[in-house]
């Protein structure tokens, strides 16, 4: 055999052996993967080492004024490895008594003897992950780190503090349902803003390796994570916590007063659609009320008379009526196909204007207007309502928005009475927020904006995303129709069913609503009683609207159910609070032609420097008769404030009458006296005579102008 053939033969053999080896390896892999899969597969729950996802710190939710609405608070479990080499029997038994006493004193849940007994049992059982205490606070954790044995740390003492977090709402039930919760469903977090912005709030999970100990207990393999979690972002809402508090309390008071089942109150900023407050309360079995359901967003019910504005808007925009047209209301009673429609008041003239019918919420008047002009062309009327967007959801980010329903003539339930019933707000359903959005558009010169619950998302204080106001409809009606609507809504408060809301420092416009609410099983009666829904929706100040608001109270059961009497007081209390605290509603103090101060104000006596500076900044005329004294008296004559010297001599009791408490206490304590105060306000009397000699350490009692009781 030639050398060449010999080499080729040898190379061929080597290649063949390599190919056979490769095939055998591939075959073995295939066999292990499929043939012996059950034998070699390891359940992740029983694997000696496994990867565990580490939750990121969830972002916070803030009110528009920077207050926390939801925050994750850290809690800790204390775990103890009683097998570490450095924790010898001598160390353990020398300090177990002290450790047990410290645990019992700090947590107070067990006696120190019980703690000691459990620790010794865990020691004897050689537990490596013994739970000493669950769910301690951060402050308790810091304190516990100094306990005997624990102060030796993880490697010498075996102690570990396992951190976890709990979602907390610092303000209790205020806007609780709108804020939402982190309760997991099959689709993840879905409730409220916690659900709507879950992805941003959640952050990104990290990764950590855990090892399995005896007893199928897993502990971290290393101190550090394989992949560190990334904190979630913060959500800044549109809610003003101060107004939210007022809305909740006002609603609570009315619900209790009228023994109602539930209610909602929503305040919206006209230009932006910002939801400044949204309160939802439902009666509990113990008679109290709690925020458990977001009725404002999710409850779609018969609106009743608040819908009459939409009915007339369609007719006005179609050019079929004028608000000065006359209507025969037939003494407040009429019939449609045998169905009786009547007004709550029967003392009106036989003929009234459309405007008057709206102001007094005449069922007969409004239904007659719509029936007379749209009978035979019902499609045109319903299309007009659809063009207003009242049959569509608003598309807000919070899940659970109720489905609006306005039937069309092609609907299987349409009947001869459907047209007049819809005209007065029956045979249809809308949520309170959907009704408010419609009225807010009237206040906003016809521009309909989407309700906004969140202004921006931040990460570590820096803005990541901003949500601008979203326009749903640039113009819901003509300018003339809009003017007519303003006129009629003003008239409801000035001359109509909401006259109780007219006694304010600002003008309110709006509409009352009183509706009978049908039950799916029993119709309009529940336990032989008619179930009512009282509401008021409107805006203020009427001349230049800044805020719109709706209040809906369901099932008042104390025989008072009219919207003006049940829902109106809540609206008024919220409006008064907003008017008192929001400067953008008021005319500027220094408006052209307006004096800065109408008359010289009353002024307490006190420090010359502070008084003169304050009065000058307010534009108050000053007659300064002081000769350089630090302490002065003041006298106001209505046109100016006279500043008079008040002499303070060393070692003599100062005269602090007519001073504020701050100046009085400062002056007296500087003179060596001990001060006791009864009340608040301005000093009206002092127990030591001014000018008498001071004895060091002597006590002086001050009587103030206002009592603390």
C-alpha cells in the first residue's frame, strides 16, 4: 500500500470515529431529553437551587397638592439560623434570657418565658430559618438589631431581617375606590388607579438565587441579587385632598340624615376636566358608611330630570323651539297612550314658557315639547342625543365605567311612551360622571373634555410623562343654544327648584333631579316603597365657570327625596369650600380701581417692626407716633392705624394687654416670668399689675379673648 493511500485510510478512520462519537452524543441527548425526561426532570419547587423573582418597590400615588394617597410601607420578618458555627451553646444559652425579655417587652405578644421556650426548641431542632416574629415595622427592626444575639449579625448571630412591603392608604377611605387596590385577579391589578397604572407603578422585578434547606425551606444563596429590581414610578393624580375631605364629609352627613343607601359626589375642573374630588359612600350593615364601590364611575342608572337639559338642547339646536315659547301644561297632568305623566307641583298657570318649564322641572312641559315636535321623527331626536355623545363611554382609564344606554326606535323595547319618557330622563341609563361631563361641556362654552384623573407620572421626582387635557367634542351645540342653556340653568337656581342654592357670595347654575329607580325584580317599588334617586348637577361661578359638580344620593328613606333638599346641600358645601380656598375664583385684591383695603383693620399691639412692616405692605394708612420703642400699642379709627409707644422697663412687669400670645409670652419670659395661659386669641387680662416689681421665677396668668372650651 502506498504512503498516500495509507494516510487517506487513517484519516478516514479518524473521521468515521469522530462521526460515530458525534452521533452517539446527539443520540444520548435526544434520549435524555425525551426518553428519560421524567427521570431527570426536576420540579422547580424541589430543586436544591432555584431562581426567585424579587418584587420592585411599588411607586407612590399622590394628590395634586403633593399628599400621599397610596404608599408601600416596609415590614420585616425576623428569621434566625440556629446552626451557624459561631453561635455556640455558650453564646446562645448565656444570652437567650436577655433576648427573650427584649422580644417580649418590644412586641408584647408573648411572655418572655414563651419566647425562651420556643427559641430553645428551635435550637434543639437545629432550625436554619426559624420565624421569630412576623410583620414588624422599620423602627422595630432597627431596635431589634441591637438585641442580644441579634447584635452579632447574620454570620455570627444567625439573624436575618426579611423585608417585604404592604400597600397603605394614609388617608383611610378618602377616594379609596378611585385610588384602587393591589388585590390580584386573574388579569392582575385592575381596580382604580392602582390597576389603570399598574405597569408604571409596579416597576421591574429583580432576580435572586435561593437554596433549599432541610425541611424544604428556601433561603437566599447570596446577600446580593443576581439582578436588582427597578423601582416603580409615581403617579400624580388630579385629586385635591382638602376638597376630597369636604366632599366625603358633606356626603356622609347627608346620607346619614336621610338614611340613604349610597351616594356619590364628583367635582371637576371646567377647562381641564380634572377630577378634584370623587366621593363614593355606601351604607354598611352597622349603619355607618364606607367607600366600597365607585358609583360615580360605574353605576349606570336612570338620571331623571337632570337629562332634561340634553332633551331641550337637541330641540333648540334643531331650531324647533325657543325658550320663550309657550306650553300648555294642563294643570300639571297629561297622558301618553294611557300612561299618566304629572308634575310634583300643581299650582302653576295653565300655560308657561319653555324656560319656566325647565326651571320648575315640569315633566308635563318638557315631555310635551319633545313629543309635539318629534312625534313621527323619533330617529331625529335620538340621533341628536347620540350626536351629544351621550350613548358612548367616556373612555376613562379607570376600569368599570358603566355602559350608557339610550334606546333607539328600532330597539325591541321601544313603545309609544318611549319618546316622552326619554325626554324626562327615563328608559335610559347614564353614570353620574357621564352626566357631569355633559354639564361641564355647557360650562366650558360647549367644549367637552374627557375627565382626567392623572396629571403626570414621575420617576424619582422627575417627570416622565404628562397627560394633557383631551377634547372629546370641540362644540356640542351652537352658540345660541349654549346661551339659552346658560340662561335656563341660571334660572333653576334663581327662580326654580334649586332656589335654596341661591344664597351664596357667588352664583350657581345647575339642574335638580328626582327619579324613581326601578328594581330589576320588583319594578319601581321595593318592600312597598318607591325607591328614589336625588341629584343636583351644575357649575360655579355661573358668570365665569371654574368648577362643575354632581351629587347623586340613592334611596333616601326618610320621606324626603327631592334633589334640591337631599343632594343640593352637599353641592353647596363643596362649592363654598372651593370658593373659600381657590384664589382663581375671586377678583384680585389689587384690581384696577379697587382700593387695596376698604378701611383700616383692627390690629393687635406688639412688635413695632413687625406691625409697621405688615400694615405698610397691606397699604394701610399709618399715623406713627412711636419714638423708637421696640414695643407699641395700636389704635384703629377706621381710616388709619395710630402707632403709640409702649414703654417696657427692666425689672418691672410689662403691660401685655391687647398683644398676641407670641409677643406677650416672649416679652414676659424675657423679663424672667413664668407664663400660664387660659384660652387663645388676644391678651385681655394679666394677673400681675403692669409696672409692679418682678420677682424672678414668679408666675403670671394671662386671660385670653377666646376660650378653649
